[in-house]
C-alpha cells in the first residue's frame, strides 16, 4: 500500500444522473441529405440507418443491434440511394457526401418481403410452442410485411438436434436465421469466442468448437447471446415445470429469493417502460402463485459484504503486517458466476485471487437449508429453494458440485426474470395491478447496499460504504455525499478509484475483533480499487495485471460478466441496449436512496444472524463452511 500522511478530505458528490449513451463513429462536420424527399442535416459518418431512425423513419433490421458491431448480413434494411445500381444496406452505409435516399419504394418493399420469405422457408417449427412467441423479431416482421403463406415453401422436418446439454443455455439451430448476433456477442462483446459461423453458402451454420455440445466448450453461461438473438434459436434452460410440481406438492415447503435486478426489469415483461421497480408487487404475486415464503436476496448481499470485506481485511493484514508472501492480491469479487467461469477457463493461475465468498444466491441457499430449516422446524429435505435471478449463469452455479454445503443442494432451481414473468402470467396475474407487500421474515430486511449489487460498481460501492466506517470510525456520509460513491458508478467499461484512509482511524468493530487487533497499520494508506463489467473489459484488466500494470497494484477489484452488471444479465427482459440498462440502474439507485438502512453492517438482522447462528463471526468456522467455497491452489476444491 502507498502511504499518504494527509488527512482524508470529504469528497463532494453530485446527484447520480444517467445520461443517454453517446453515438460513436461519427467523424465531425455535417452533411445535407434527402430522405424520402425531406432535407435533413446529419453528422458526417452517420449511417443511413441512424439518420432514418433520428428522423422517425422505420427501417426493419435483424442482424443489427445497438450493442454490437455492424455486420450487414441480413439485408433487411435495404434502401434506394440515387445513382447506385443496387439497393444498399442502410446499417453499413456511412454518409460522407450528399445523398438522396428512398426507404419505401416498390423495389425496397419487394426485396424486404422476399428476404423474410426466404428466412421463413428455412425456419423449422411453429410459433405457438416457441419460447419467443410474441417476442420474436422474425415473427413481428412477418406480420409487418403481411406474410400469410410460404412463398418459397417451408422446411417440414428438423435438421439439427436441440442442444440442451447446458444447465444455462439451450441451442435450437432449426430456428437460427444466421444473423450472427450471437457470434458477435460472444467474440466482440464478451471476447469468449464459443460460437462461430462455419461452412459456406447454404451449408453455413452457427457452431461451437468442433460442433461440440455447449456444456463441453468454454461457454461461461452468461446468456448474452440469448439477449441478442432475434428468434428462439437460443434460450435459457427453463425449470419452471419442476417448480410448479413442487408448489403443487403438499409435502414441499417452497421458498423463493429475489435478486435486485429482476425487480427493476420485470415490469418490462408486462408492458411497462424500463425503469419501473416492482419489488413489492412481485412479492404479492409470488405468494399468490403459491410460494410459501418470499425472501430478499439483498439480505445475503449484505452478508456477502461482511464476509468478503473481512476476507479482504484479513488478506491485507497478513500481507502488510505479517508479511505473508502467499497472500494473493488484488482480491477479486466472486459473486458473478459468469466471471468465475471465465477466470476458470482463461486465467486459472489467478484463481487464488478470487474471494472465497459465495454469491448472495448461494449463501442464501445454504442458510435456507440450515438456519431457516431449524427455525421453522422443517426437514430441509422437504424444502425447495428457488432463486429468481437476472442471470442464466446462476442456473449453472446452483448445480455446481461444491454448492451442497448445507448437506443438501443449497439452491434447487434458478429462474430468470423472463421465466418468472412467464410463471406470473400463467397464474393469471398482471403484475402492475398487484397490491404491495413486504418480504417475509427472517430474511425480509436488507440495506440499500445489498440492493445496488444489481448495477456495475454496486458491490464495490457497498463494500466502500462499510469499509470507510469500519476503518475510519467516521460516517460514510461525511466522506461521500449522501453515501453515494459516484466514482464507481456509471457504464464506463473500467473504472479505477483511490481511497486515502488518512491518519484518523477508529476502533475495530466488535463484529471483527477476532480477526485483527487494531487499524494502526492502515494509517495514511491508500486503498486502490477497480470496477469492470463485461468479460471483454475483464480481459483488459487481467492482461494488465499479468503485465504488472496499474491494476496489479489494486487491492480489490469488482468483476461482473455482463455489460452493465446484473441488470444487463442474460436472463433479463428482451430487448436490451445501453439505454434500457441505464434506466434499470436508475430504478435501483432510486430505490436505494428511498431506504432508511443503506449500509450492510447496519442491517440488524445480519448482525442477529451472527449472534444466533454464525456465532464464531465473519470468516469463522461455520460461516466458512456454509458461506465460502474451498478454492485453494490451482482451483482445486477441498470438501
């Protein structure tokens, strides 16, 4: 750690404002053009598609997505450009000089209709039983262009077997339209590279390495490919039928935990604009469906901050005071299962840097089958634990062999936000009409710090709110206005922040006095932290660490596999783009500010859990057994 003797001064903060994302790719200056005989002026380098959308002219697309690079493969966005012999793909046509463009001539309409007819001729299956029925871009375009018969015929038999090998993602290539959104998502957005287009001509298909099942390749289960697929070719592995069976079984006690991000997005599945938090309406709906208890995952997010934070403090004490050279720094967060799988595949030499703390989902599962089962006097074998998450990777996580520390499978089923909305609709419930109700005890109270886990930077901000008070003895509000740590918020891919401790330190809180004697060893120190979201950004940070760069000097780094963090997870409502993710973030931060308790260590129910059950405290024997994994050297698990 770097020492600075000056006293830490309060950091002035402005209210958090989420701005509309800025278009990139324009190169300055203006160009005058005509679109459908209307004169407009656009920035030099703007694509025809962007110019049309800016002027409220609808152009259909399938391969285009706001999050992805330009491909121009579906050709649905064709337009006429005066002086050019053929129709042009508007998504891939940058405007560099004056043009006259027409978007709805007979030639354009006929070309678009033929493209849709050709796609449908190779699209096996019917819409009624498709997971994307009524939310399929191909289906919507077929309706928009009046397709009422198959002009070029229709495939009668399945060509490809469904790949359901993965706990998280199912691939049905009979429904693939070769838009390559999934390929660009996996290669460019996430830099994982599981999917690619192979063969040529009419033999082209999207495949994994050597066409192996998804479970046998380096897929990190993030589900970002699902969120950008326009059809039902990719979807999550849905366990809702098994959950209905458990709910209908009178011998089963079925409980559900809800993460922060689904409540900020599930309203979109019921026609609401992004940015409406439906926390308490969802509680009521889940009880009416038949869940016996509805709990708040934010409770164990608070618990995660205590466990992961004390682990960091212990690592720093051992490294700086005891001079233990085996301690690995920076410490990496471990609550994103997509990120954990990513580091296992691509940077296994750094597994010891991962916090051993489980994710809030898995901590909750272990407590449900132990502490909660004892409290309500029910055999844990008869408890069915369900988690509604924004993440398809959570399905894989709850099926990992090490997640049985309660003596039972800690979390039985993981549901995405989309799947939860489907179950609510199946029960005949319109979520926005539900009366509000609170979570159930004993896991019904949580802090705003747990809530902001849903946004990128949220774990770090929650940790900072607690660490500042633990170490300095001062209120976080005295350092950051209204306890909002703006430096780690926002959608910048990678953020770096230094927190000077100053010469004033407080007493060690009673909760962690068994770990360290005092804070004198941190006087004048500077805590260096970083935040990144999306595995493409994680790769940049990890490569910098390997090269001994700036991030190798950090003490704590938050990694989230998905763009935007959990609120952009692979199980969230479709469509998604940066603007939608920002609105979901606004809902999360607004709810955080409305809460009375906004710091994890001020959650009295978490403190009570340590007093009643985890009696040897954070990082104690029992908490380590139930709330941590057994990763040691080279990622080998110790049972």
